[in-house]
C-alpha cells in the first residue's frame, strides 16, 4: 500500500460490497438500511485497514462481527431428497 501509487482500488472488497448490497436489495431490505449496512462495513474496514498498516495484521480483530452465524435453510425443500445413486444412498444411510 505504500509503494507510491496515486490511487488504489481494492477490487475484491468493492465487488463484495456491490454483491452484498444486491443481496440486501433482493431480500427487500429498505434502501436506507441497505445503504447503512454497506457504509458501516466500509467504515469498519477502513478503520481496520489503518490499524493493520500501523500496528500489524492481527491488531484490528475487534472490528469483526462477534455474533456467530447459525446456518439455517432459506426455505423448506419442496420435495423429499432423492439419492443420485445406490452408492450415495448407502453412504447416507451409514451416516445416520
């Protein structure tokens, strides 16, 4: 980051923000709330990046979200799952 460039674009980060905003829009999150979330992530990331530049890569862990995510299905499957082959059926039954 300190190589004398006039401008830097963090392409992966910026595209992640765009994709995240698109997901929020697709979930019918109100536009003001979606924009707040994007700006909050951008602000926390900038603070974290500045700390990491001055104090080391692990210095800004407190800026991440602390609430663990609990995976859950987005919707109930419309039909019962079907085994693709006898082998997958055998493996599935062994794991029960």
